[in-house]
């Protein structure tokens, strides 16, 4: 069964393709590819993020409080209505990321968020997570806000499965046609050839990784896919209001 509860620290790094290949090839000395990358170079992840009418969740997150939270539906590839997806509640408390998710059918996930009514429990669902999401939905009146997808390469440490590193590229988004089954398309969020690396660990990263990042002059950055999409959207709105080209 897929892991449904995560507690870990995440560090993010932005880089171009040259830097990606340098560090990726070095990481293969210590890490191995995720099973979904064994035959295909990338696998695609698509998400629908939910927020209030006035975007209170992402606006609060961008103010960098000690506690922040968000809700999304995640799929691998383009799902059908009855395909398995994950409804995820992601929280960040004092820098520690807590992610709780449960498997649902896509139409069940849509209905749950829309109505707040828990789906009928069956094997494969995480009942505790469903109850937590139910409580979350009682606190907020949510609606689908943005589609975000990207192509991913993921690696696990050979000696420590708690250490995971992912590389995301071709990050794309849209604020229309907000259905995962509608297709994998959208506007580029990062420039071509740009990569987002995330180092995910339950505790501190190993010395070899710290040394490698230092040697490659990789420095942590603050980057939220949803947060940066929201800021880009607001900037485009501002430019359009002033009659300037986007």
C-alpha cells in the first residue's frame, strides 16, 4: 500500500539543465530511481488545488506564517472518472511538512470536496485521513482554483529510504477547464530547461549530500508551485488592468 502519511522537511533548489545533469549523475552513485522512472524517463503528476473564493489559503501561505495548509487532488497521468487518485491535505508547521492523503476514485474526490459528505468507506481508503479532510472542508468553502502539472524524476537513497530527491520540469498550469480528466496542458510556469529539485528527509540530510550541494554551489530557495502560479496570475491581472502587454 502506498504511504499515506508523511512528516518530513523539504528543501528546494532551482537550476538549469546543465546543473541538473551534473548533480543528477552524481546522485546516482548514492541513490536509485523510483520504480515509475525505471522504463520511462519521466512520469507526469497532475493536480487540482482548491481554495476559497478570495484565495485565502494561498494568500495566507505566501505570508509565511508558522502554520499553513492546502488541499489538492493528485493524479498520475490523465485519469478517467473512475481512476484512482489521491485527495491530499498538506500542512506545514515550523518548517515541518505534514502530508496526509487517501486514495479515492476521481469522481468521489470531486464530490467529497464539493459537498463535504464523506464517501462510503471501503478497503483502500484511509478512514482517519478522510475524517481529517472532512473537518477541513467544514472550515472552508472551497472551489477548484488551479490546475498544475509537471514531469518528474524521483530518486531514493540506497541506504536510507527516508531520503528522497525529486526533479520537476515542464511545470504547467491553467485556471480554466479545471478537471484532471480534461487533459495535460497549460502555460509554462518556469522557463524552458528549468528544474525544481526538492530534497525530502525526515531528519537531517547526510554529510555526502550537503557536501555535494556545496560543491555544486546549490543554494536553497523558497518556491511553491501554487504560490508562484498565484503571484504570476496577479501580476498578469495588474498588467492587463494597466493596458500593458503580458
